C-alpha cells in the first residue's frame, strides 16, 4: 500500500511489520510499525523534530495525539509522563491496533487508542501533540483542527509539526485567523519542519 493511503480506515494490503528504534532524550524506544500506516518503516522526520521538544511534554492530564499512527508520540509522552492519559486518535484501525500493542509491549497503561466517535463529546484536553495528516487535503485537515483545537482546556497547549514545503506557514496564518483568542507562534524550525505552538486563552475574554 502506498503511504498516501495511510489515512484509509481499514487498509486492505497485508500487514508487513517493521521494528522501529528511536531515542527521545535519554529513553530508547523499540516499537512496531506496519505497512498501511503512516511512516511504516521508520520514525518520520517531522515526528522526530517534534519529539526533540520532549522537555515540554505535559506532566499530567489528558493529552490528544491527533493522527497517532503507530504511536510514536503517544508512547513517548506516556513513558515520560505516567500521570498523563494519552488519547491516540486515528482513522486507521491498523494504526490504532499498533499503538495499543506498543503501549502494552512497554507496559504503559496510560495510552488509549481510539476512533473519534470513541472520545466523549465533553472530553477536554490539557495538551495536543500532533504530526497532523497534511496529505488528507486542506479541507479535511482544517475540519480536524476546527474540531479538536477548541477541545483544549483553558491554558492548554497544542504542538503541531508541519513541513515548510507542505504549507506550514500558511497553516499557521490560517490558525491565527480561525482562533484569534489563542496565542499562536512558531516554536522552532528544524530540517525543513516548523513546530507551531497553540495556547488556549487562560480565561474567557471579557464581553
């Protein structure tokens, strides 16, 4: 299966698994990926750039990994911050199965791999960490962000990594237009990727 179809709900190609080794800070990870998922044989370079900011992982609370794939971000946050509950969200059932299996493999009980309809309607998040699925197209991507960014608790922080050549700067400008009450900034640029930081206002604006 072409990687362009990693956002299929139920990949039809046979699942060919790969072991993926990577390091975040002083922690080493050995996770299982598979064909039909995003970055099926290695850690995506954008995800690697995002995980370099591990010192900013939330220490506790509910965290959303939007487009979790086989779980690199979810697993990393859960391992560093056992007081969090990390919700790994994806449309790809193979990805969700891998995320849950990787969490079990590392004996992490604070990861929950879910479809969107399995997240309660009133569930809020203290943080969102995401390598969002840019290749689903602008309309679908915008709909995802319009759905989940407002789910941040007051003062909650979103961290999004996007390739500059895939429209990171225009996406940041769109975020600023759509969420004028939020503090939106470029946290870093590395290897052609931007990390965009989105902070929900700590208090409701005065009327």
